[in-house]
């Protein structure tokens, strides 16, 4: 398993990246035009009130001092107040984050759950019709703008076929009865035994998650296919066939475990990509997640929220990469060895 | 078939011409590469000749003709008209112009900057390398769209600002890629020979190392063109890119959402146009990748 | 070559008129031509040839590991009387698992790097040759306590027999944690797990350094003595061939150009190529430096006319260029394929001394003109 010696450099790298990120984001937020204090108080506030709040918010201090104040607040969990909603930024983020995470996680499931099998089957039928069709599909999936595919899904599956709902997380008839525990609709409905609500939550997730997953799915298909083809040519796979093992067993057990490694490597990158793409999807589908809040923060110059949201996204991204690295270590023993010898 | 043990060794080393021929064949053997090249070439041509080719050039600006608003596709207007009566086909053609301009500018700024920094980092090594890499890591820690949003909103949201926002991130990928390539070339014989001969660092970087990095860079630029266009379209869709009445493809899709699903053509055609262009770049880039036999980190 | 040795009674393996070609980028490569060979019960038979002569391709054709396009295989390969080439794939796979065992060439790359050794080997015991009916059947058998531990016991048993130090520890390790010698033993074990009647060994130990190589060879020698297995071995190393084999086939350019018992090959080699190989073996008692045979293996997309060896042969003449050399038999077990031995031929019959002289002269003149 992974040793502390291997963890430390990674952890410190993480921290440095996050620190650098915080500096950049903070600077940008303070450069935004418009006086945050005025935005908070509204157009009718008087000059003195604005000046008072400005001083109170510490906006007159030099930038580095403001930064330190902010970091101090961060460590105790105080992210300031969201200027658009008047609630603490931390509260807003914690409330909205699960929605986005749920969307992204289901999208990742689709990406891997659909993409990997398609890639494997395409590799096994190399050159055939399935392979070519999958290839065209993968290219298309990567080329399509996420807002476009979202809209197309809404039109086809929502309006014309009426198979799935097209906005929100839960239909009206359920949203009152389901209480909030974790913020993850799928979990909360199960915790309360609301099976109807659970099914409904899934129905609301399908279209946005699928639309979000398209770009990544195309990449997963292509990488899986090409690494399967690569591995098939390796000596140890030929050896397995030489020992009389069935073709499908060699492919799905012996080849796939090797071929999955490159896919896993890009999943971390894909997660970041999904975080960006979630913005668009949340807007198209009216999904009440962090991304939508983030965009509104930008449009309303809600500086505290902006910094909070971007930091949160940064942390999620870095954490995901960290976890992916751990899983990679666990699957591929060669990495462990390299780490020990380093 | 195992390539290691059952392929027989070739004892003739192929001539240069044969190598070129093989690369060419690798490209043309894939019908998709040719389709990609045709699409990209076709769209670029149409975009460049836009004022000559588009049926209603006047519709690009602030033109209104409410009598003909929201007309479905017809012979007069093959892609229909939008909410103020403008021909969608014309606007799509000019929209391609803007998209290609976006890609060219972003890459035109981001690539040279990134490549230069990458060369310096990769070849020099040491603290210069570490410093530049830390900077890129920071920028890479966020999804591009988020940071582009933040930057784009500092000023008035326009296409030009969107270009600046996206370009300011894009150099990081090229810095990373080039640095990796340059670092691996550092110990190659031809580099050491040049060092011994007393060539200046600039000379070595630009005239020796860079030409050997061109193939992966070219592949990445082509594939990136598609991604930049998608990012730009997404920004426009949110409202932070091309502003009306300019015919940005993403903007057009956003404006058309109000009229879904009955007047679907207002959103769908511009969206589809984006798809076709990006698809072309992706196919072309993939074909180039096969041709140069390169592995590129995406 | 149509060999003339009396096919041993009831041979385990009888290859007849095997030909293999490859569709390639640069045209069709006619690699293996008209190969005949056989392995009798309990016999050790070796194919000797330099790199690129087609010996690996021959064994892959026998075990069915060539991908059919781009490869094209013709002829018959009879294992215990059944033709492998015309058998359906599942039956062939069954034979590969049970009757025929193959030891692959490179131990470092022939083991799956992401699975523990015990896992891979136990799978070979349970599923090599007898494939499960589907994923559910696989899961059932894989996770059945009794079946799995029986398989693992078998693995442990064989690992001990191949002299693996610490078999238990090896089973729990990954291939890249094991040394080259240990990997080679694991490969040999994997071939023996299902009690094969025929073992095919591709350059065993070649990829390892000399001391380990020796140990592997003595291991093989012990195994041969202990069991009644037939072995088909491939090597480019004459010394190895001499030490372990009963009969030898010399292969060049995709053809068998000489065959005979080990004694016949080493004491009375007939073909100039064989003689050249023997002449270039370094000897401690000789003063002179051994000269090699200059030149290289033929280009299979454009092979030489007539005898494939003639461009490098010190006895080559017009007859060699224009016709395919006939096969001549010598006694009960030896034969060779060379124009010089045809009754109608006028040229001198190659002898060791003469071949040595001619090769030395050729390398001398090469050195002079260089």
C-alpha cells in the first residue's frame, strides 16, 4: 500500500497549488469593478453608510493585509457574507455544493459505465462496423458543445418524447415531502424510504448528467479502445492465449485491468473538465448547483461568493486528483515500486 | 500478434522519401482525416469569403424585418430566420468568421508565449524550470471556463475580452508540453554537440530543439482549435463573449432558447454549426496525430 | 525440406509441409516454406537457427498464436493424430491448455504485470484449456474455496519442482518484484501446470545472464529426466542444443536445411551453413579466431532465387541460384537440402575443413578491401 513517504510530497504539492490559487483568485476578486459595499447596501444607501461598510469590510486596507485577513477567516470557516443573498458564503456553498457534486458524479458514472464497455467491445471487433460506428460516435461526442447537446436532449426527450423532465432536481409533487439531510437527492430519498421520490430524482438526473458526460465519454471510449489494442499486442497477453484461456476471459480480466490504467489517469483531468462543463449544464437545465451560484456571483460582483466558489472548486479538483492517484497506486504495482525506489 | 517476437527484423532502413510517403499514407488511409481536412478547409474558405458568399450580408448588423421573423427553413432562407427577421444562414457564416478569429487569436497569443516559456523551462532546468512550472500548475488547477469567467467579468464582456481571458490560460498547456519535450531533448547528442560548438542558448532553443518539437505541437494546436471554439461558444452562451447584435454562434443559440421547441431552428442550426466545425478540427487533428505518429497529452 | 527420417512411431507432433506468409505494408513476405518436423514421445527435439530465420514463427504457427490475417498458414500440424490447423478455435484452445505447454521467450515481458503470480498461475490451472461457460461460471469457480485452494496447491507443487526459492512468497508477489531467473522459472512452471504431453520452449533462458541461464538449463535437464515429456525447443545457441537434444533441425531463411540426431549434426554436418555455424563456435583449444558467416538473413518480401542461402554460401554457383536445392537423405535419420549433394552435381561436397578454409579466405578478403 501507499507509504507516508509517498503521501507527503503529494500533499505538500496540493497545498502549494491551493495557496497559489487563492492568491490569484483573491487578487482578481478585488480587482473587479464596482464597490462591493455599495452592492451590498443597494443603490439607495447614503455615502456615509457605504463608507462605513467599506471600512468595516476592510476594503480600504492594502491588498496583502486583506488577503491575510481572508485566509485567517478561511481557517475558521468564515468566508464572509454573500452580497447577493445576505447569507454566509460558507452556508450557501455547503447548501449548493451537493447538487453539483451529485450531477458530476453521476456524469462520471455514465462516462465510465458506458464509455469503457464501448471501448472494449470496439477493440475486440477491431475494424468492424461496431468499431467504426463507435469511433464516429466518440468523435462527435467530443465535438459537440455541451449546451447544444443539453438543448437537443431537452427538445427530443423532454418535449417530443416526454420521457424525462427537463429542469430542476425533483418534481413539484415530491419536493415538499423530501427533507434535506445530506443534500444528495439520491441519498436523501433513500434515507427516508421515499421510493417514488428516489425514482423521480433519477429521472431528473438522467438528461443533465448524460449531456454533461458526453465530452468525457468520447475520450474514454477512444482511450480505452486504443489501450486495449495496445495491450492485446503485448507478450503476456499472447502468453495467456497460449495457455488456452478463453478469449473473453483474456480480454475482460487480463487486458482490461492493464488498459484501464490510462483511462483512470485521465479521469482526474476529466473531473476538472466536468466542473467547468457543469456551469453550462446547470444553466440549461435550471439545476440549483454551485456553478449557477458562481456565475451569478460573477455577474453581480459578489466578491466573497466568487472567491469562495472558486476555492471550493479548486479544492474539489485537487482532492479528486489525489484520490485518483491513490487508486492508481493500488491498481498498478509498478508505480508503487517506482515510488519506493525514488 | 505480438510485435515483439513475431515480427521479423527489417534490414533495410527506409529512405527519406519512403518515410514521407508512409506518413502521407497514414493520413490518407483514414477517411476521417480527409473528411476533417475537407470540413476545416471548406469552412475556412467560406468564412474568408463571407461577404461574397453569404446571401444576406446586411443581416449581420442591426437589421430588423419583423414581418419575416421566425420563418421556418425555406428556399429563400435555407436555415430560417431569427426573432428579428435576420437570415440565419448568413449569420452562421459570419459566425464562423468570429469563431475562427477567436481560435486564431487565442492560439496566436497563447502558443508562442507558452512554447517560449516551455523551452526556457525545459532547457534551462533548475529554479527557472520549477518557478515556471509552479505558475502553470496554479493556472491548471482550475477548469478553464471558471477562470475565464472570472477574468472576463472584470471588464466589459465582449469578444475581445473573451479572447484575452481564454488566451491568458491557454499558454499553460503549451508551456507544459514544450517543457516536457525540451527537457527530454536536453541530453540528446545534437544538443550537446551544439553546446560544445559554443552556440548561444537562444540559438539552441530556437534553432535546434524547437524544430524537433513541432509535430506534437502542430497536432495539439489543431485539436485545441476545436476546444477554444467550444470554450468561446460557451462563454457567449452565458453572455460573456460575443454580444448581440454580432453573430456569435453561442450567442445565437442562447437567444434561440426562448423559442424552443416550436421554432427550433433558431437555436439548433447555430449549435449544429459549432459542432461541425469542431468535429472537423478534431478529425483533422487526429489524422495529423496518426501521420506524425505522436502521443499528445490532452 | 521434406525430411527423410523415419517418422517415429506414433509421434506426438507431426508437422507436414507447413508454410507461413505475412501480408505486409511492403508486400507479401513468404517466410516459412515447406517445413516438416516431428517430435516423438519422450524425445527432445531442437530447432536451431539465427535470429530472423523464422523459428519463433514456426512455433507460433504450431500453437495457433498467429493472427490469421495478416498471416497465412497452410500445411498440417498433427498433434496426436489430429490436425491443429483445421480444428475449431475452442478445441484448439483446449489443447493449448492441456496437451501442449508453451514456455515463452522473454520472462520479463511474458507475465502480466498487474496480477500477482499466484493469481495468474492458479487461473492457468483452473481455466487453461477448460474455459468457463460465462462470467457467472468464472466467478463461481474462481471464488469457490475448494477449487481455488486446490489450484493454488498445484501451483505451489510445480513451483517447488522448478526450484523456485520461496514458492509461497513468489505466489504473493508481482512479476516486477521477482528476478529474471525467478520469472523464467515461473514461466516454465506455467507451461507444466496442466501436465502437457508436449512442451514447446522458445529460447529458454536467453534473455537472462549467463549464470542464471546455466541454472535454467540444468533445471530443464532435470525435468526432462524426471518426466516422460516430449519437448520441442528453439534456440540460436548450439551449445544448448547439444546439451539437451536428441535430434536437431537446422533452420535458415524459413526452411529446414538440415536435420539429424545430435551426434550426426555435430560430428558429420553436411550443409555449408551448419558447418559454418560449427566453425564459428569459439574453441579454447584453437589458436585462430573463429570467423563468422558474413551477410544477413534474406529479405522475405524479396527472397533470393533458388537456394535461400546462396548469397552467403562459400560453395555457391550458378546451379544454386537457378534451382531449388533437392533434399538428400543420409542414413536413417539425417538429411540435408543442398545442391552440392545432388547426385548430378559436379561441385565439391562441403566438408568442415574446406568450409572453414573458404570462410576464412572470404573474411580475409573482406578485411583487405575494407
